[in-house]
């Protein structure tokens, strides 16, 4: 069944100078501007995005939006009117973010993290009140499951993120080891499901998985910097994060393993490649 807000493959039924008429099945005839596909032929199948015009009628475009219905993204505010803010989402008709769905005042040129939804009139709209549309409790995630994250809000505890476009989780600030901005997409992991069903997140895989990759990065860094890295097991967490974007605990585990393998030498203020070791 065809639905507004998604891409679909539709059959060309009629073609004239102004419009191409597509078979919208249960939606009825769907129009598309003829300038988008000047060589379209009757009987041809076109992959289009379905949305609404100002009257609420379904229309189609070959332009693909940055985000579809039910998905979240950080979009640029391009206009503000009495109806609300309008966002650039990659197609010619901008996306409305009504005032009632705004969690904070907006400015033209700034980006806002939003969810695309279908309002009561059947039109597509955006909401930045993500916690009104997405649950903060979920029981269908598993610990250490890989997920996609959209960072959308800072809190006293850390950063709130949309998890796989369907729930909200939290990255604790003392477990973030790299520079992150609101509106960015990141790959991450479900660290745990708390007893109340809320989702704790992390950007780092579990230690047993990060150690081989981190060890290889440390060796590569040493090889590219004359065999020296001005970090050791006594270095500050901030200094370690600045170079390797990991916790001090994981860094110490990695260099301890490299030391046992006789690949490096650990000095009080730095580590060095062990040039006396054989390959």
C-alpha cells in the first residue's frame, strides 16, 4: 500500500506539457511536474517521493528528501512565518515545523533536529519535540547492539540521542571521549537497558573489541611519529582523549598488551616502539 512520506515506484499513466499523471493506486491519480521527467513515457515506472501540495493532495517528485516520514535528521531553518518555521529537507517544497512542535525558539540559518510525521490533516510536518513522538523506554534492544544515533539535546548528564529513529537514549558525559555536536549522526552501541527500560548508550564498543583496533592505531601513530608518543599510563584522560578518542582505562589496557608483546616500551612520560624486538 502506498503511503505519503515515502519513496515508491509508480506507473506513468498520462503525459502532457504541464503534468505527468502517475498511478497512485489507493491514493488515486498522483501528479508530478512534467519538467522533472521531460522524456517520461506512458507505461514507464518512476521512483518518486510522495508528499502533499498546499491543498493536501498527494503529489510526486523525483527529488529525494534528506529524511522520510518516521525518520529524524538535523535540518536547516530557511524561513519563519506565522505558520511556523520552514526547513530545507532536500526537495523544492520546504517542510513545516509548526510553532506547537518547536521545543525552543528558532533562527533562520540554524539547524534543528526533527522527526518527520504525518499530522491530523494527512500532511507531512516536522517536530523537534522528539520526546513527544519517541519513547524513552524500550525492551527490544540488546546490550552492545550496534545502532545509529542522532545527537539532539544536551543535558546535565550528557547528550540525548535518537536511537535507530525509534527511541531516545542517553550518552553520559563522562563516557564521551571525542568532540560531538548536537545534530550530528554517529554510530554507537546500546550499553545497557536500565531496570526502568531506559537506554544507556556508548560510542565505544566493549573493551575486548576495541583493544585490537586501538592497539593497531597506537602502533600506526608511533610509526608515523618517529616511534614516539608523548602519552603514557600516567597521562591525563583529556590528553589521551585528544589523540585517540578513548578512555584512559582502555588506553592503559592497550599499551599493557603491546608491552607484553614487546612491541613498545613504556616510559614515565611517553611510549616508544621497541626497536630491539624482532618482527
